[in-house]
């Protein structure tokens, strides 16, 4: 996989590319006038709160591309024509509930028209209802209120099931697929029917999953019923998510290039989120599972701990440090060293990394390559006398580490084995209770290790699975809870590898580091207009739209993968391992590293959005005149929520794939991820820094002594922010498990365990005949009805003659 490249622009022709502005200089924090003596920028923390989704208004606006703007008026026109034809001249908001329901039922009947044009017109009228009948509203809050009211009304009359049937028809529309395949360029017009249907479905799922304490009791019942239906195989005998996964694979195979992939992925993400649950629900499920298995409660609430963590200060850019060095070189007086107190850990520069990728990779073995000289004695200068500081300026150290340490049973066994070999000369295998003959300090160590022993749900599941494989008869049949996660896994199990490959293909095409290639898939079917822009302003607007479109796709895919990994891991560890292994086989690890091999600060602070064109603002306010200057300026937000959300999700996916897997950790080392990850530490956001430090921690022991020596500040940050595993010598090269020749065997053993699990639980046709019950009763066996083939019955007389009557039988020998 090729690594490198800059952010993606407008993939049309060179003339239009030349008309796009260069946004390379806008991805930096606002500079502050004051800097400390080290040249570090005093940039504020990013006020980012990680959540399942962004605010509701932002999630609604991201459904539409700016190119679709004119369709809002078209939807309104279609609704008003239907409305005026059957209802009086009243406003929709003035009708009583019975009249509104009657009109909704009338529109639902209209979806059964045979003529495609009439059906599309009715679908647009329903879409206008789902958009909140905005012409009757005066503000955004009013639009959102009527959206919620109308969507619950549409769901109550059965609109969603009708939409699913229409969507299935459009997916199987071979004429549209073959027409799109033959076209040299796909545009917005090729996916009109699909976009209207997907828009309605997305608005329904996204609106209904929002929690509102003011909801009526009947709405709450409708919501829970809809959640259950969405996760059950009642739509075409499969959950809605499986149908959407099928659209993704069909699109990536090239058979349906007109599919509006951004809308499909957004609906898939919100369907999974609604049916399976978000991160708060995951924590609740984890606590419940641990209680059911008799495990002790979790040592802390990880969500709360991460939210309370503070970010460490990012280093200054390379240009700032060089400028600082030049100023120092011109000085004739001695430099005064000022004690700094940037991140309350007495660290002057926790994460040293250059802005330039090339410079950092060249100097990666030296964490202080561009650091200003802070020790004048090394330059034959005299150290100035220490400056007394008032008590208020003393460094305040943290009271404790943020995470409680954890110990695995395997760690205790390894510690006891090495201690017994050293002091006694023999071992007792997996016995962790016998401490006879060991010194008292070893007793204390074992006591401390057992106090912090952590048994995960996954360990219990693996032990139970091993028992099912070894003793299937005595253990009996496994009781599988048919929850939404289990139903989804059963639905995607047959072709899960193709689903993972398809998602990663789209992620690669949407990554800002990807270069435009002729063989790559076209993900812009639902953003490019029929007529390409002819003015600079139109080109700039389309350029913003295309970049925003790609960012939203990355956001959706990263959220889908992370949610599936986390839910599968809780449901059964081998479901998680099956998905994770196929992601690794599909080159997910180098793909994510390629994504981060860019100026990550520019990506996170990118301003690919035009707020006045966002829904619902654009339908209730007068549209101001857009200029090139207003497009270039963008909004004044400190960062882009979706891009920071995507980055954190991708880092979490990388952590999930590599945790406790030595072969995959070595992939991080082989692909030289350390300098790429160190650059990501520039983002001053605690959660993102935590997952970067975790990835650096797992590979530290493989990077060599010189790397550790040159990156002591990064090592210190790992110690302060990442959970400790007692007896884990992550900072040294003494790992007994780090044997390269075992890496392939490790993956093969895992794959064999996964295949045994899937075969035992889901493949009933290939069950072992040795374990099937046998009927030994002569009467019941002879009394069974045997269906003979038709040709045998026709030739029964011949068979009797040949096999019975014509063969001599020695009855004496038989009787003897």
C-alpha cells in the first residue's frame, strides 16, 4: 500500500482543480502572542466531548450534500400539490391529528403507484413531511419539533416497511445498474430515487433514536417496537443492516456505481447504533454480563475517567523552534532558564515531533532534534544562579494515576513459575496458590498481584468454548441469547470478509492521503452535479462539498467498524476475533497508518463546511450571497468535530486489532508507525492522546534501546496516562512472548479456534456424525417409513427377481 500524499481535492478535471483555493494554511490553531522560554505554543485544550454522535442538527445537515440544495424546494412543491388536491387551503400545522393521519395514509397508498414518476412524486412529498414541513415554520427549533411529530406519525401508519420494499426494488433494478455501468460519468441525477428513499429512512432512524423527555408514552412504545423490528430479520428475512451491507458490496463490485454511498453508510451506522446501542449502553451490557458470570465489578468507569483526563501540551511547530534557536544564536547575554509548568507533570516538552514528515522520519531516533538548548553548560557557558520562585509557582503533581492497574492470571502464573525456578528449582504448572519455600517478599508480591487480578468476560467465554469443544455431550447444548447483536452476526457471517473489504475500499478512497487513481472506486456519485461548475465560486463550493463528503464517509465507516468490534467482543470473543482477523487480512492496519500519515492538525482543524447551506438553517432563513471570501474564511470553530471523532475512532480500532496480538504489534513496527503516531500527539485532546500513547506503548519493547533513550518524554507520558499492567516490562526488551517465529503460528491457531466456534454454533449441516443420537431398538427401526425412489418402485419386481429369487440361499448355513 502506497503511503503518502496530501489532502484530497476536487477529482474532476485539471482546469477545475486549478480553480480551487489552496487551503493548506488554514489548518492551524490561532497563534497566541505569548510563548514560554522553550518556544512552546500556549494553545488551549480542544473543547471536544466524545460521544456516539454529534449534535442532532449537525447529524441532519451531514445527510445532504450542498449540491442537493435545490431539491428542498422540489420536495415542498410535490407535497403542496398533493396537499392542495385533497385537503383545504389550511397549513399542515393547523390540521387536527385525524386529518394529518388521514393525509399520511393517503401518501402511503400513493407509494404503490406503478408509474415511477408518480411514485417518486409521492416519495418526495413524504420526504418533505420528514423534513418538518419547513415552509410553515419560522425557526430551526420549530422545524425540529415538526420533524419529530411527522416522523412518529409516518412510522405509526407503516411507512418504513413500505420504504424498505421500494428500496429492495431499486437495489434489484437491473436497468438502472446497467445504465450506470455504461455511463462515463455518474452524477446526482443517476441516484434520485435511491436518495429520496434513503433520506426518508435516515431521517426516521436518526430522529426516533433521539431521547426527548417530553415524548408521549405512546411514542416511547413506538420507539422500542421500531428498535426491535429494525434489529430483527423481518425485512426480507434479514435485519435492515444486512441489506445495507449488501448495497455496499454491490457498489464496490462495480455492478451499481450509482448507489449514493454516503447515505447508505450513514443509514447503516445509525441503524447499528440504534439497534445495538452506543457506548453508554455498551458499558451497561458489560456490567450486566460480569454480574451474570459472577465476576467482580469493573475497577472504574472508563468513559468517566477518559472525560476527566487533561490533555498534555503539544510542542511548537518546527518553524517556531528554528526561529527560537536563531534568536538565541544572536544573543550575547546568558539565557535565563525559566521553569515551566505546562501540563502539571513537570515535563517541558512531552511530545517532541516535527511538523515536517520528512524531517521527523530522518530525526526520529532523536527526540530532541529541534529542541532549544536548555543546558548552557554544554556550550561552555556558566549556569546562572537559580531564581527563587514563590510557593504559588511550585509544580503540583497529580495525586494518583488515572487507571487502576490490572493483572492477568497468566501474569501471576509466569511470575510464580520464574520465582519457583529461581528459589526452589521446580515448577507447579498453573498452580497459583502454593507458595511453600518462597521468600516472604515473593509472598507479598503474589498478594499484590492477586489484589489487582482482572478476569475479563472474554476469558470466561474462551474457557467455555474450549469446554464445549472437548466435552460436547456432557456440557450439553449451548443456550444462545438471540439479541440484536447475535442476529446481526448471524446475518453477516456468510460473507463477512467481503463486507470488511468493501468498507476498507471505500475508506481508502475517502482518505485525504489517497491519490486519485483510475482503478479506484468513485464515491462521489451523490455529490457531483450534472453540469460541472463554470465559475470560480461554483468550483470553490463544489470543492468544499467534495471534501466534506469524504470526511462524512470516513466518519461513518470508522463509527461502524468500532461499534461492530465492541458489540461483537461483548457478545462473544470469537465473533470479535473473526471480524478483527478479516480486517487485518484486508490490510486495515497499514490503511489506518496511511490515513494518519498527513498533517493531522490541518485535518482536524479543516473548515470544509458552509454553515448557511446546512439543513435546517438553509430552509428557514434568507440565503445570503455567497462570495469567494466567505467560503475561504469558513466558520470560526476551533476544530472540526467529525474529523476529530473519526481520528479517535480509527485509533481505537487500531488498538482493538493489536491488543495482546504480538504479530499485529510487529506490523506497527514494520510499517514504521512510531513517527506517524508521534505526530498525532500534537493534537491537544486527552482522549486522542491516550489511544496514541497506548499504540506506542505496545510496540516500545520492539523499537530498541536507542529509540527509548531518545524518547524519554514520550515514555514518561505513557507512564502517566496509560493503564499499568503489573509485571509488564513494556519499557524494556525482555518480553518472553516476543518470538518472531511464533507470530504466524499465533494467527493460525486463532483462525482455527474461530472456525471451530463458527462451525459448532452456526453450521448445523456439518455436525459431527459421531455425536448424533443412535436408535438401537429393532422394532422402531423396522417400523420407520422409508421413502424409496420412484424408479426403484417402478422396477421393484425386477429387483426381487434379481436380488432375491434368482440367488440360491443355503438356509442350513444361515441357521448354523
